[in-house]
């Protein structure tokens, strides 16, 4: 008689099949299956309508949260400066985009921690404790964020959007709305980031020029200067503790 070989996986499958067949019907149907149901119904109660509008507004705010994080915090300046630094070094995709964005996020959390702590103490926690209404808490939180953005925005940029709006001139920057402060803050952050990027570019540009001049004087025209200058730029950046200086300058540049 021919012997039949059974693998361990085959034995395991056979045992599972026997257990499933031998199990009672009640045990096989005792596992509850969750169900979801959605519906739309008419209502005449104002409270239900207000609750639906609040949920819709909350979903809208959550969908716009990444834009608020980028445009109303220090993220823009930090990410642009780190991008300039990578380009000035000439290291192509090093550090990777994920590293730059991750470092920008954590530096943003560090810079914005005092502002967010003030929002927590003055607006969010009193609202959760029932001491403030949603409108008052939102107004306090918006006022704190406006204060941070105004401190880091040039007066010329604020004046630009006040002029473009062609409305009533406010008494002070605190009276401006977010529709004026946010774009003013963004273009001011971009201007500051480009200034810092230019300062970062200068020493590496000098190294490129020196290397190119040396190669040209030696008649080595076929050798790319970038290939020779890259190790010297990395060496200079490491010797001066470049990451420490860049992060220190970024964190200290916010008011």
C-alpha cells in the first residue's frame, strides 16, 4: 500500500475543519455582528437643528486643520528654511522630505507650546468645565492666536491687506479679523524665511566658487565642481555644528 504523507499545515487545517463541523449550531451563530444605520428625518425642534449645524461646522474645521496648522503657526518659516538649507548643501534628497517635515512639526510644537498652553488655560479648559460658552471660548482662542501672529508680522504687510480690503481702518492691529491677519502673517513669514535662506546660502556659495576657481586654474574642466565641493560643504557644516545653529536661530526668531 502506498504511504500518504501529511504536512503539519494539512493536519492543522483538518483539525480546524473537524472542530467547525462538530460545533453546535448555537455556538456557530452566537457571535454578534455589528450593524450601522444612517438616516435622514424631518425635525421641527430647534435644538436638533442647532446640533446638526454644530457637527457640520466641526467636521469643516477638522478638514481645514492641516491648513490652519501650516498657515497660522511657525511651521511655514521652519519648513522653508530647512528646505533652503538642504538645497544650499547640495545633498539632493538628504535629509529626506519626511525628516524635514517631521522636524518642522516638532519644532512648531516647541515654538507654539506657550501659545497653545495659554489657549488651554484661558479658553479650552474653562469651556470643558462649563464656565464659558463656545462663542466666548472661540473668541479667546482666536485672540491668543491673533496676538502670536501680529507679533511676528510686519506692519507693512498688515497695511497692505487693510488697504486691499478698502474698508474701515481699525484702531489697532488687535481689531483686525483673521481674514487680514492670516495672509499678512504668511507673506511676512515667507519674507523672513527667504532672508534666512539667503544667509545660509552665502558660505556654501563661497565654497562652490573657490572650488570652481581652483579646478579651472588646474585645467580640470571636465570634473564637476559640485562633486568636489560637496564634501567640503558637509565638513564645514559639521565643524560649525550647523544643525544646532540653525535650530537655535529658528526657535529664537519668533517673538
